[in-house]
């Protein structure tokens, strides 16, 4: 089974009550788009796809955002631009978030084990120094870390992760 087929099989299971007439033998051309793997054209699409896949398998996944909070500048009354609209008197700014520098994009919990997943979708997208340090700290502490470039890459690494002795042991422990 391909990663795409596995994803769509899980979608079918998830929505079997909503689409009772559709079965796994129904040709794909008759499936509603809700039962198809979404098109992935940027990193945020890949993150969403991975998160949904992991959750459909019954595990937990959190998207981590480290950008901080944007605070807009104050609006100045009576100031007009050449287009006739009010202009803000002060520029906005970001207030840094409290997240650990370099933290992975997705944090998965699988049978009680934490797996960090960094998304590097673009060809030139490489880990920053803070991300390399974070990965090193996670692995030094006995944690698991992966870098996913596309869904097939994630799927292969995730299936390999599920076969690790520690994961198998925790799966049996959690039954």
C-alpha cells in the first residue's frame, strides 16, 4: 500500500458514517474530495497532512509555532494618505514567543513516546543552527527526531519509527 492509499483508507474509515455508500472498492473517481489526500504545494499543507494522518492513526500531534505575537501600532486620527485612507501612526512589532529556540514544527506522541518532526519542504530549506542544537538535545535525551521533506519521506520514516524496539515495547505496555 502506498502512503497516499494508506492516508485515503484512513479518511474513508474516519468518514464511513458520513459517506456510507462508498467502500474501499469504490473507484477513486467516485470519491468526494473529502476522501482524497489533499494536494501538497507548500510546507503548511505538508504539516496539516502529517498532523491529520497521525491523528487518524489514533496518536497525538501538535503544531508548534514560534513566531511570537504581532502587536499592531496605534491608529492616528486625522492622518490621511494620498489614497484618502487613514494611516496608522506607528508600526507594529512582534513580541517574541516563549518557545524553545529551534523546536520542531510538529510534536507527536506515539504510545507515550515523543517524536519531533521538522518540516523542510523547499529544496533550499535547511536546518538553522538552533534547530540542529535542538535536534542534538532531543537525541541526547533519548528522544526521537525526524526531518520530513514530503509526505512519502515522512511516511517511510514514521513506519520505521513504529518498528523500533522501544516503540513496540511501549505499544505492548499501553495495551
